[in-house]
């Protein structure tokens, strides 16, 4: 017996727009619209795309201890996070493995706003309640808020027509904004490598806001297919594919996400689950690490493909891969033995029994265009 798929507040609109729907993280989600994945991807890079990301988990933490409490679960500086700013964070376990990645925003008034991954949101909520419930209020917004992402170089000019004040925001800033008389929470951020915004909107106002944005000439609806190819070109991890509880921040090449204040020589060193293991890995190195991979021919290299060296010995595995429409070439990322992780190292992916030449590449594959003012 299959479980009934959940629906976002925009489900009827997706069907009206001709979306092809697929199961994703327990939800019935649009993978593409009639425009098609390739054109949706290129439209987002050139103009503006609207994504329904309401399946993600939105959570508020309230109370004077909220920041110090959350710091006990993440290797990130939350205590000194300025009001109106958000930061990328990781939930870690006692072995330093990654339980989920998330965004944390300081809304002021002892309130933090978290956005966690759809497939992890129930376990993340339980994790927060178990460890922080006695120190601050943990308030899920799963049923009451939708989440839209407006991404691309035209996103700012489009959203300014509804709220001129968003023009002053820079990358990773957050503010409360009224859109079509709805109280929204907007961050200038996203998952595409482009400038853009994520908009938390009350569920009952989500469809009206989506229709208003789609009425702008620059905006097209974009599905999960293009969302994945955009984030892959941007070198961004997908939880459960490019990182998981068997992977640490060091192995995932996410050491930058461990705030300086929380590192071994920092002002508030450690104090998060698995800290000593993570610090040991940073000091002594790791056996495998995440790298960018550029196939040297047109054959796409997909998740799960083995990576071998010139002798045919298996030295790694592809964690994400596909076609990069902006580059007009295949792109991938994966984990390789550290001795094979240097830039330009020649390797091979095994695709349907044949070897496809790869080179280890820097990431992101496409230069990000975040607006920093």
C-alpha cells in the first residue's frame, strides 16, 4: 500500500500550468512544465524563474536562549549572527556526520527562522525538540507557510514592482515585507547560483502571489528538473546525495561552513556534536573528499557511477551528475580518494560498462551572481 502524496498549496496551479508531476520527498511536485527542463534552466539564467519549494520545512525558534541553544547543534556562529541576516548551517551527529543542511536567519526579538530539507523536516523537528525544547520554543510552520523562490537576473526588478524595499537587500539578508497585503518573510538567497529571493508566505496567500509573479513578462514557472541542473552547475550539495550521516563537513568540502568562532582555535571552539572528530579530520586529512568532475565527452555521468583511475581501480563514486545547459556540457560531483582529488586529475567514470574520461574540476562550474551590493 503506497502512502498518499502530500500536496503544496500551489498543487492545483501546477496542474493548470501543465506541469508533469512526480513524487519527491513525500510530495506530488512539478518536475517540469511544457517549456521543458532545458529551456526552464536557461530562462532562469537569463531572466527569472518561479519555483514552488513549499515542501521544505520552515521552523521558528523563540526565546532568549534560542541562539546559544541552536549553537549546541550546529558548527556555525549563531550567537553573533546579525539581525536581518541568514547563514548556511549543518546539523551534525556525534561522529561529525551531517544530519541535514539548513538556513538560519536572525529575525530579532529572540527569534530564529530555519528552513530545512523536505525529506528531513520531521526528523529535524524531533531533533530540535529533543535537544532544545527545554531552552526555547520550537514552532513548526509546515502547514501555515508556503515557500516560493524567485531566481534569476530579473528577479530583483520583478519583485521591486510589488515591494520597492527589496532592492536594498543584499545576498543573505532577510526582512519582513508585505506582498499583496500578505505578511511575508523574504531572504535574498536561493539554490541556483543566481541572484534572487526566497519568499515565505502564508499558505492562504501563496497562489495569489504566485499568479501575480507569473503575470510578469520575465517570469516562467520552473520545475524540479531545472532546479537540480541549476544547483549542480552552482556546485551546491543536495542532502541525501552529496552528503549524509556518513559524511562530515571536511569530507564534503564544506569546511567553509564551520564558522571561525567555532573552529578549534576559535572564540567558542567546538561545542557541537562530533566537534573533536571534525577537528581531527581537518588536522590530519580525510581518506575521501567531494570534488567537481567534468566529463571530457558528451556522455552524461549520473549519480552512482563508479570512478576509476587509469589502471581501472575504483577510487570513488559520483554523487550528482547530469547535463549542464549553461555550459552545454555534462557536469558532475562526487567523492574520490584524497590522493586523486587535485585539480585536473584525470579519472574515468564507468557508464554502462564503458569508461568516460573525467577531470577533477573546481566548483562552482558556473560563476555565481549573488547580489552583494
